[in-house]
C-alpha cells in the first residue's frame, strides 16, 4: 500500500522501510518493542486530537510510589547525586522555595573541554546509528523515566516551587509527552524520503538510470540550556529532538534547578550504557551562578545547535550566534474580555490562570484589556468597574480558599521574583490588590505570596507592556475593543506573546480577533471556562510558541523543530 | 482511507480536506483543473523517482514554436517590454554574449517605495486566499509559461550566453519542474495538520472538550534576488515557494538578465488579473548596475523573506539580515579519480561537465584530485601523467569537435568572467591548456573561449581552493586518496560545495567517501558516464544544494524551503 508520505511499506498506519529493518543491531530491539506506540504518536501528531501514553493522574501509578519518592528525596538531600559520570568536582546550589533552605545535592562537574571532547567522541557512534535504533532507544528511555515520575516530581517541587501536582504532571507525563512528540516527529521526518531508489529517465532512444540514496545527516553536537521554572518540560523537547536526529547533546541546566533533569539524564545514560552505546551521548553540564559556562559552551565551534528557554536578553544573544538555534523567550500575554456568558466563571478562570504557579508560567495571562464601556453578559451589562470588582473578587476568593490558595500558587522560585512582586505596587497605576504572605499548611517557610492586581490606562504601556514575571496582573482600561486589539497586536509584534485569551460571545468578532492576532503569530484561546485554562499546551495537539514573534523562534513541535537539526543529502551512483 | 500525513479524506493518493472545498471562489476553479497533477507531484516528491510534467525535448512542442519565438525575440529587441505595470521610467542594460551588443529591451521601473506599497497592499488579498486556490492558480501559471518556453529560451540565450538547448531546458521545463515542486511541497506542508478538530480529553468524571483550528499564516512580503547566469531556474523556486505560502513577492533580477524572468512575471500578473486578484502579488523590481536597489529592498522592514543566488560576499550579507533567508552561494566543487572502468569515458564525462556552459554552472566540477600513484583502470594502470593527458585530450577533443565545442561552451556571460579566464594562466601551477577564442558558426561575435586546465600540487590550496567561476579546471596531485579526501572534506566545510564527483570501482572506498563527504553535507555522484552528468540536478529527485555547508543555507526543495515561509498557528475555542 502506497501513501503520500509512505513510498514503501506500511504497517500499523506507519511507514517502515524493509530496507532498513536490518539496521537494528543492538542487543535489545527497542524499536520492535515500541513501534506501535511510535506509529500511534506519529498519527497523533497529524490528527492533533487528544492523546497521551503517560497518564497524568498520580492515581494511575503504584499506590506507594509517591510515599517512596518522598522518602527518597529526603535521603537524597545533602548527598552527592549518583548515576552520572563521576568527577572530582561536585557543585550544587539549589534552594527549595518551600523550605527556603538549600537541598544540598551536588552534581559531578566536568570542564568545558572535557564535556566537548566527550561529546565529539560520542557523536561518532550516535551519529551512525539508524533513526529507528534511536527512536526505539529513546522511547524505551521514556518508559524508564515514567518509573521515576514521582522522584522527578519531588525534585521539581524543591527547586522550582511548583506545587506537588504540577511538579508531577509538568515534569512527568507532560514532559514525556513532549519528548515522545519530538521523537515521533523526528522518526517521521527522517523517513519521508526513501533510503534508496532507482531513477530511470527516458531519453528517447535509451533510458538513463541512476541509483540514488537519501540520508538525514546529523548536524552535530547540540547544547540545551534549561530554565529555573520548568527544568524538565522545557528541556526534554530539545534533548529528544537532538537525539532522534543523531545529535549528541549537552544539557546545561539552570544552576538552581538541576535535580529533576539530572534524574532524566541518569536514566538515559544508564540505558545507553546497557545498549553498548556511549553514555556521553547525553551529558549534564552543570555550572554555578558564580562561574557560568553557558556562553563558553554556546560559542564553541563544536556546538552546532543551541536550544534555550529563558530571558529575552540571553535568548536574543543565542539567536545571534551563527548556529541553528531554538529559543523560547518572554512575551506579554494578553487577555481581552468583550462579552461573556457568565462573568463570575470568566473571572474565576482568569484568576486561576494568572495565579497558577504564581504566574511563573510562560503561558500565563498578564495584561487584561477591558473597554471603558464595560462587558455584555447574559446577566445583563457589567460596567468596567463591576468587571474589575469581579476579577478582584475571583483573585481574592482563590487565594483565600484554603483548599486552593497555597496549592495553586505554589511558591516563588526566586527572591528576584519576590522582590519584583513586592515592588509592583510602585509601578504606577491603581493598586487593586497588593501582595501578602500566604500560609502554606505543609511548609511553614514557603515563599508563597498572593498576587498583585493593578489597574492602568491604555496610555500606560510602559507599565503593562512588558513581561513582569510572577503573579502580577494588569487590567488595562481602553476606549473600545478596537483599541484593545490594536495594542494587543502591536505588543505581540514588538514584545512577543505565547498566548492570548479572549472572551467574546460574538462569532464575527472572534473571527476578526483570531485573524488579527494570528497575523502577529499569536494563537488565541476563546471563551475558556471549566477545566480549560490558557496555560496548558497539550502535546500532540497544541503548538507551544509559534516561532513567529519575539517570544521565541521555535515551536514544540512543528516540522522545523526537527528538520533544522539534520541535513538531507542525496547521493547518486551510475549503473 | 486514513494515512499518516492524511488525517482526512484521500483522493488520488493525495489529501483533500472536504472542509476546504468551499473556499474556492474564483471564476475558474484552477485547483480542480490541476489537482491530479498536483497529487502526482506530491507523490513524486516523496518517491523521488524520475518525473516531470513538462517535456524537456523541444520536439515535444509545436513544430513552428522555435521559429516563431526567434522572430519574436528579434522584434522585441530595442523595444520596451510590454505586459508589466507601466511606468514613466524605463531601464535595461542587457548585452547578448552571443552578439556582444545590447539587446535594447527596457523594463518599467518603479521606486522602492512604490514597489513596497504595492506589495503590502497585495499581501492583504493574497495572504487570505486558501492554499488550494493558490496551488491551482500557480499550476495554471506554469501551464501558461509552458506556452512561452521558446520565448524564454531566446531571452535566456541572449542575456546568459547559454546555448539554445540549455536555455530552453533550464529556463523552460526544468525551471517549471522546480516551480511545481515548490508548489506541491507547499500544498502538502500546509495541509499536514487538519483545518479543524474537536479535542476531547477524558478528565475522569467528565470530558474536557475544545474545538481547535490550525492555520498556516504567511510570513509576509518576500524578495527574490536573481543571478545573471540562471535568471529563471534559480529564481522561480523562491518565487513559487513564497506564493504558495501566501507571501507576496518582489523579484529583483540581475540587471544584465531580466528578459526571461520578465516574461514569467508578465504571465503571472496576467493570470492574477484574470482571476480578480492583485497583479502586484508578484512584481518585477528592476534596477541598474549604476543604481542598485537590492540592499534598500532587502533591509526594508516590510520585507520578511529573502531568497538569493549569487556571490558569497552578498550571500553572507543576506544571511546576516534579521529575516528568513534562503541562499545559494559559491563553493569549490571537487572531483576525485581513484579507479575507473574506462579512463577515456571518464575523462570525456568530466570534460563535458567542466565545459558545459563554460563552467558557469554552480554544479560544475572545478578541482580534480588525482593521487601521484595514478589510477587503476580496466585497461591496466594509468600513471598520474597519463591521467592528466587523458583529461587534457578530452577537453581538447570536446572543444575542437565542430558539432560539440561552441554548442557545449555557449558563451561567457560577462567580461569579468572572460578576464578571470584569461588571467588564469597567471594563477600559478602548470598550464596544461590555455584559453583561446572558439569560433561559433551562428554568432561570429560570440564571447566563446576554450577552457583553461591547470596542474597544481596539494600544497597549492590558495590556487585551487576557491571558486574560479568560468571554464577553469585544476588538477591537484596528491600523495594518496586519503589526502585527497581530507582536502576535499576540509574545502567543503570551509568553502562549501554543491557537488562532488567521484570515480572509484571499490565499493568499500565509495562507501567511505560517501560518509566523509556527506558529513560535510556534500552529495556525491559516483561513476557517472554516458548521459549522466554531475551538473544536472533533477527536480522531484535531486536536492539542489544541501543547505549544510557554506555553499548555501537552503535546498531545492526540502521541507525547510517551504516551512520557513509560514507559521503554524493553532487557535482553541471553549465549547
């Protein structure tokens, strides 16, 4: 059966070329083991319906897994991290936002020269494995990481300040989903051309025949630079995208957020060793705040690709390197409330999205536009002031709800964010809500603080028109929806945006808003309520960052996220 | 039937989404007319076997087409070019390399401001057409251009110096093939995600449902900068790739090579007008050697994409722009002769490739590596000197063959190339063949000159290790194949290469050469003979330029050539 992208044989809806089957030469044939899930993953990418092979509910896992992991984390504290190539230098400076004490874990540090020499050596063997071998092995690694989800969750909590459930889901199943998505896209993109064809051109009196082959050649060693808030979720897409394309990878974590990704890398290295491959195919490149090595690595000519999540300043620097780069930077995520069915529900949805993990999500809404004429609702017209009151009440209600507040907010990852939050009242505009310490029942020292809500006018762009990372929300009063939309579009073009929320009950207006914001390469989430939150970008369905505005130049996971990591080369043989 | 890349309905092996069928709103439904050829073209891209819908033999067209075109060209000389938006300024400075007189054709010139204002206006309408509308219309334009192949051939001859047959094939059917390839890849890449899905996530006690859509949003106005030697073949891939992605396009031709691409653009504009669309969707942006406008256009913020073919210096400048760029620059194409079946045949094949259009092809071999130990042949061992004699005799034989010489060589496009050729004997090394005027029976003033053949040593990299555009060939004597390969790989990495020719009868050595050169992202053509020449890159099968070394950052036509021109944006609606 021949399909468009599948010039040869099809099995289970997915192309497998018989000419390649013999390439599998490792003791355990992980490709055979995982080919069904890989085929389903490829199909899921192109269908974009809901799919995940890693359950997001902790209840789907062993009953004692959580308790065991909690205990293991307590034992890991103040110990050297085991499972990575040892070194004489051990460094670590993570501080738990919940405990506000150092967790005391140290990681083996290797010099930049050593890391690059190891990587260059490993590139020889990894670069010559087949894409199917890599796909099998990488999917197996995700299976093994699945067995460590609870360990990764506690590690994530105590370096990022994410509450326990988010730590589990974001660094566990959701990160694995994104990693598998990259593997599946990589497998599919690297098999779109046949491995070999006979090309026969009729020349009139004779045929010109050539034998041709097509190879996806890896670009080389990649560097993936992690961030402090999502040390796994934002790191694994680049790591797995590199690896599936045959590119050996160095992971340079944020020095304050190492443990969760160290567990992931240790699992990968263990599996590589078992499979007779070089464990340095993926290495942890730790550094310290006092002696950062990121630029030294990024600028080294041995590094061909750089993935980065973090600030605009550093992201712009990464993009300026003469390399293949993939960035996720900051932006100003806007929200627009034009007309709603239920004002209270909308305010609640917005408050949840803004407060979730204390607004330390790149997808969180920050700047809310409301026309001075107010909002049409199914309960009648709400004046602008009434809308502000609804939102303010929703924020307060969420924070003060003992079952929600501290759990939704989690903790502030750093003192820098706390300072920014505490200074927000001085930014200008009217302080609707100021921040206060929020009691966390489990962790008495937790760095948990309620959000700041500020009211500003359309003219105050210097206040609301930049990212204010953390739980700070601006309500912008505009003349009308037209002005709101113009500012939102202009901000998306100049500052970037990862998300845009919109509540509007008029289909024509929605269509216009969609067109305008899409032209600035911002996706719009309309009329979210219930369990739908703008923060969440689901793998296999939602593209995370479009790559089209200053919020980043890459997208999890479109074809570019893969195809920029290798080069198609076609050879021809006279016959 | 559901395939991997085709989540919905399949017809004729190609995905057509029923949800999009209603988008066709133009008087003539060109998508319906051409959907079969488009489906076949998409299949051909992924099968990479021989395919072309535009016959390359002039005999496949009307018997009097050539004579009519010759007459039409004579009438066009010294006249203003009709068929493009008129202007009060008319410029033109093309000189026929065959006649060595100006052809006197002038083209309407518009100011940069006017060009950009026209383009920005046209972007509104073109950007909102459906990809199927664009695909239909663009395929129709290629059908109409097919009716102008002979006009384009004479135009190409008299600005590039290509002989008649190459002018016909390269600017006619082969260029159309490349344009259709871009259209087909663009249609396929922009329909890989469904237009709309319902996303249903089981949440335990309830389902979370969202309606999602996926849009390929055009990046905006593109600029395509043409070259003087292949004004159509190297220009149309970028033009059609832009247009299929919804990006309005400005074509800035080389001021010495305008007429053939002017005919193409006039056909496009005529069709756009007929279809009720803005003819400025594609504009000709002519300038003069004295007052070039390329940088002014390229740097303008309205220009989002730049395609370029030409020199390394300008190409590096284009790549440095903060835009999406696609470059084809120069390189040093190497050849290696290790062992052959028939030395004379190999020397003849190499001579043909080096002399074809006087070496003014980006794919022509330039630097030939031969070990001092000579070459193994089926007729016995050839010493190094005997191999040089064979090659020299093949060059001389070709040049002196009255049926071949002038016809293969064509004419030198510019005096700059003639000067470079005439100075080649002073580069250093041993002059095996110096250049001489070659008589052209049809055009007595033709700028046709025989090639220079130089012998150099491996140490003379400053001589042979850079592009010497035109009919100059270097034979490099090395210690052994290992040294040859090392230099070839190093040159590919430092200077770039579009092609590599290799003659070697040992399969293991071929495999090693392939691996080494592929690692530098250079494709290798092995053991070419008969009608197989390294110069020729066939659409739908051969990737032209890999994009992985300094010879260029783009490839005709891999997925990147398309996907970098638009942005996937996904919107979500609560339901």
